[in-house]
C-alpha cells in the first residue's frame, strides 16, 4: 500500500477548530451586554454619518442642514461617551482606593521582596483557613506563631495580598507584588502559569512556623470554571515534585515559577489613564450641553483639546493591560 502524501498527513495532524454553539454564546447574552452592543452599534452609525458629513461624502441641501446633522450626531456620541464615563468612573475610583490600601499594606510589609512574598502566601493561606469552624484550633496556633515570628509584617503582607487580589479580579493581567495563591484569581484555572504546587505552599507555611492545612478538594465554580475533575486532569501533567523532595530546601519550594509581577508604577500609570479617560470627557460634556441651543458660539478648543486626550487615555489604558497579559497566555 502506498503511504499517504505529505499534504494529507499534515491535514490529518491538524486539530479541528472548536465549533461555537448557542451554549457558548448564551451566557454572554446578558441584558447589560445587549445594551452595550446597542450602544456600540449607535456609535458606529453616528460616527459614520458624522465622518461622511465632515469630509463631504454626503451632499446636503444647505449648510444649515449639514450643521444640524453634524450637531445631532455629535450630541448622540457625546451622550454615549458621557454615559460610559459616568458608569466606569466609580469602579475605577474603587480601584484607586484598593491601590492605596495595597500600597499602605505593602509598605508596612516591606514589599516587594521574596521573603515578604513568601510570608504573604503563608499568611494568606492561614488566614483563609482561620474562618472555618473545623480549623479553630489551627487559627489559634497561627496567631501564636505569627506573634512569635513577626505577626505584624505577616498580617500586613496578607492584607497586601488581599487588596492585590481584589484589583486582579477586575483586571486579570494586573498581578501586583506579594499576591498570594490564595487570592490569585488566575490560580483557580489550574494553570501552571499562576498555580504553584500545593506542596510548595505547605512547605512555605511550615517554614514560616504557621499551621499547614490539608489540601481542600476542588469544588465546581460558577461562570464556566473547571470542576474538580477537570482541574485535577489539568494539573496531572504539571504536578510538582513530592513534598519530601521540596521540604528540605528553599530553592525547591516552587517547581513552576509564578507569573511575573506587575510593577506598581505600571499599574499606577494604567489607573491614571483609565481615570483620565473619564475626567477628560466631562469638559466635553459641559461644552456640548451648555451650548446645545447655540452651537455656533461653542468654543472649539474645548472639544479639540479634551477629545484627543480622552480618546488616547482610554486607548492606552485599555491596550496596556492586554500587552501585560500576553506573557501570561504564552
């Protein structure tokens, strides 16, 4: 029998593309997503009409008619952008508050640093088990161990990890220094990029003098997260070395290196850009609405200055986290 040609062999080796079904789309068809889709459609239509009117692609009967079309579509775009700024601003201000709390806790814990990061992981692991009724005695032991070995810095490191985790829940690409696996949103995916072996965390807790809890079984999570069986199947091919091989030396605590931490200055720059997008929109809103009845006397410099600033801030603040997330997805 003749062997198959190279083209047929290459085609046979290709993985079939996953088919998108309604079961995959239905969770995303929420009222908010549908509403935002309608707003995006309005932006595209009004923006296209505005562009064609400005460059002369559409002929009007008179200049007054052209100015009316330009003004109406400009007001539509301004209303949409103002709405998105007002809706987004509270969350971005809350992120600024979380960043302030993280900075205060990280400064008290001496972050960033390898020793402080290990203390954060151990303190966060013990803190998460202290609330269970079955681990009451272990929580008392953790408090005694923390007092004996610098409980203030361990508590500050755990607080820094907690606030860093809250920031990461909003922007998954932002992983500030000191984020422990207990607060790492990416670790729940069972990926070796963000989920160090359980024995490494236990060894770190033992080295810090804190009680070690048995590993908790994975439970199904909402939002399409993997269940316990799927997580175990994912982790099976990436399991770390046995605890007996890693407990002896500090260099063998983490078999798979955690993802690179996001420097605080980068996150502060992204946060400033995201808030700047909203702040720069408000002068445009004032100018568009204050001179809505007589747009011919509207100062053109307000829109000319703040519109590019708002657009560039939003584009930079949205693209930068995507670039930071690229190393995590490789």
